[in-house]
C-alpha cells in the first residue's frame, strides 16, 4: 500500500486559545449520554481538525453556571477536561460535544445539571485521526467515552469499506444508530454498572472477533489499563502492525486527572 498509515499526531501542540462558549441546546442521546450544543461569537475562529480530534473544556464549579478563564500569566485551579468535538457548524457557529453522564469527574457532574445559558471555556482543537483511504478494512473499538471519536471516524470512512465496530456500554439502553458510508457491523457490549469491569467485554470481543485479512487499520479508545491489555493482545497475538494501530487511554480507573496523551506507547 502506498498511502501512509494513520499515526498519532506527534507534532507540537497548538498554543491554547481560550474561547468563551454558551450552552444553546441539550439533546439526550441515551440514559447515560447527552449532546450539548454550544454557541458564541468567539467560535467564529474555531476550526474543525478532523475525526477523533480533542479539545480542552473548562467547566463551572459546583453551584456555578460560568467557568473561569485561565490566567494570562499562568495556570490557575480550573476544572478542565479533554473531549472530542462531535460536530462543528462554522456557518451557525455551533459546536456539539457529547458527554457521558456520571459522578466520577467535574465535567460529567456538570453535564448532569447543565442548563441553557451556562458559560464554559474551550481551547483547541488538537489534530485528529488520519484516515488511510487505501485501507482494506477498519476495526474501531472503544467504550462509551470513545463513542464520539468513533462516530466522527465513521462519518469520514470511505464508502463501502468494511468496518467492525465494537462499543462497550453500561447496558443495552445505550444502543443507538451509528451512521457511515462504510459497510459497518456494530457490536454493542454491555458491561454492567461496575466500573471495575471496564474493558473486559471489549477485550473478550476482540479476542473472539474473526480477524480480517489484508491491510487494515485499528483504533481503540477505552480505560487506560484495559487499553494496554488490548494493545498487547492486538500486537502480540493478532499480529497487528504498530504503524496501523492507534490506541488511546481516555480515562483511568481511580485517577480523575489522567493525562490526555496516553497512547499506550509503553506496551511492548
């Protein structure tokens, strides 16, 4: 294959550019996920940077409906988390971000009480996932935190390319239609409410998946420890070339401040 395989962005990060945004709409997607649409004049300079990109979001403190801006001369104590932009409409100056509703972090807690008119701060986005147009197949696997990234990848896959999609969620009520021009086969994997089981159904499903032949690409995003187990499985047992594998530790059990650049590069 002559096309370059998708690799994690390894160039310098863009300089943070804080923008004030405001909640315009809230749309429940499932019992545990909501899509929040933000707007505001400062989004005029926002740019879409491709599927599975990420941005920084500063959310309000508990009891507040407006987030603080970062100080110009250095950091301050801010409730800041990393999210994947789901959609950006430049003409309407609207930005959609999907939130998993939970009590394990400030952004999830804020999303459970979000109201129209709440004011947040966004910085970014950083570069996203590079889709290889010559890939013969794709495997996209992740838990509910990776679902927005996987959906943005699905939206840009070449028409009729086969794609196996494995999504780990709390229960069957989280299932919803996923749209793509690709030939998509979606597997929803309920894990139950116990967060300590994070990644177990996903790992088992990847073990049992009939692996496609030919040159394809794999994207995995989930809990950090599970991501490392899955990465080792794919490289050492499935024989996936590291250059065609992108892994992301979206969160880590017991660590609300897990870094957003956990790619699992330490896995042998």
